C-alpha cells in the first residue's frame, strides 16, 4: 500500500477546459490516516485523508501551486482532485 503510485486525470477548470494528468503516491497508511502526494508538472500537493471522520475528511498539508487564480477556482480544483482520489480508493478497496 505505502509507495503505491497511480495516475489520475482531472478537469480542474470549466467543463470544456483541458484535462490534467497527475501522479498520486501513497506515502503513509494507517487505520486512521492515508497521506498522499499529488504531483503534476512542477506543481505538488500533499494531503491527508482522515478515515475516522464522517465529514471534512481531507486536510491539505503542503500546497505548491504557482497560480494567480482565485481562491474559489483553486478550491474547486482541489475538490475535484479529492473526489477523483476517493473514487480510486473506493474502486480498489483502499481504506
């Protein structure tokens, strides 16, 4: 489980915008937390998913995005990334 890498494709903008391919690596896994590093190009994002919570499961530890976009558009992009990773976890029984 730890060290497992997989690719995701996420549309982080408007419906007709470009799809982005990102690599996700699971760096830590326990009964309570899964920590992942998401990289795409020169940008990276480190997040934790708390398995014991019912809501607000994701926490961003490190955000390295070099964009001057609005906070709302960055939040929407991060939410789409989280949903894509959640779908992968559910599909592969990672929890």
